[in-house]
């Protein structure tokens, strides 16, 4: 016995918000601490708005391909120019939706403790005149990494007189441990640094200005939120939220510190941050509605306390 006609079913379906009929919003998430927590923050807010979310731990090449094949919906870690090889062809072909910049204070380069900077070392050009204090040594990350290779190229090309310097390469934790040892002894040290990262919280440090020949190492980046071209049509309110999403380098560094250094669960880090920063969340959700048409910020406040 048929209880409902096809026409009645169609009417009922039309009354259900489109977001409730859609698949979970699938985020591509490389295994990087800052992206892990940032995506978790975004997902908790979206879930409070009534969406389902799914986090896929995959690398950038798979993510970019997935956004064009229908397997990935959104990505909050498009580092530019580092990912230009993957990003630019899709952007120029209008094969992805470039929603906006979510971090614009992302930097890489050579760094010194603040007491060294205050002593007059403000640029890569200042290093060699104090070579003995630095033991003619640059503390860097792993052999094979872009930063290590760029530094080796600078040494080989005698950029800023660094031709007789050496680079000590190791893992990030080992490098930072060596830097911390020297800082505690008030010794001079120059090392690879980047932000957002917990090192900027744990170490009182400054980034050095670049010189000609250091461009590959000393650079500033922007991090974009990107999505599939269908994302905005399927999830218009989620799209509006992600368009407003902006995270300072200090905020993301604090997330990385809590997760990557203090080993807190990213879900706990995200929930605590959302609850403790209503002003920022309110800016992100200005004019945004839940899947049921209610003010999104009020829904988030009610669920995440």
C-alpha cells in the first residue's frame, strides 16, 4: 500500500534545505599542524551551522585533482607561491573557485634571537660582519627540503659573503633544540624560521631582511581558501563563511603550539579557541545563516561553549 504519492514526496523534499540533502563537505587536509587545527575549527563551526563535514588526510596534489574531479570540496591551505605549480593552471583555467586569502602573514627565511637583532643584525647582509659570533654556521632543517637547498645555493654563490659559512641540517625539532640551547646561553645564532609556527611563540625571534640572491629562502606567502566550482552552489552559506575566514599568523601559531608542541587534541584546541574568541567568530559569520536559515553565530555560540 502506497502511503505517499510521488508528488507528495517531491513537495516534502523541496521543503528540506538543500544542505541537508547534500553530501558531507569534504575538506582536503595535508598532515601539517596548522592546517589540521584550522580545518578542525572550520568544521566545528560548519557542523554547528547544520552541515556534515569530512576531513580527508591527503596531500596537495591529490587535493587539487580532487577539487576538479568531484572528490574534494574545499581546501584552506593553498600556500602561494609555494603551490603555484598546482594552483595557477587551475586558477587560470577557472577550474577551481578561489574564495579568498585566509592567512597573509606567512613568512620563511633566516631568523635570529631578538637580542641579536637589537645588537644590529637586521638583514642577511649583516651576518658576515659578525661571522665569528655566529661560528659561521646556519642552523637549518632537513637536507632535501626547499629551505635547506636554497641556503646551500646561497653559500655556493657567496651571497652576502656567506661563501665560507656552513649549514647544519637536521629535523625541525632537532634544529630548534639546538637554537634553544644557544639562546639559553645568550649566544648568537641564525636559523631557518617560518610562520605560522610554534617557534614564534617559544622563541623571542626576528626575521631578517633579504638581499639579492636570497629570494628563494626569504619570502612572504599568502594562504588561500579554494574550493570546487560547485561548492558555492551546493553550500552557499558555507561559502559565505569561508569567504570571511581570516586567521592572523599569531592565531595559527598558537594553534600549532597547542597541537604540535603541547600535544593537545586538535578537536579540543579548536573547540576551546572558538569558545574563547567570539568576536573573531562573529566577524567570520557576519550575515551568514545556518542550513535552517537562522543566524549562524547564535547557533555556534549555543553549541560550542
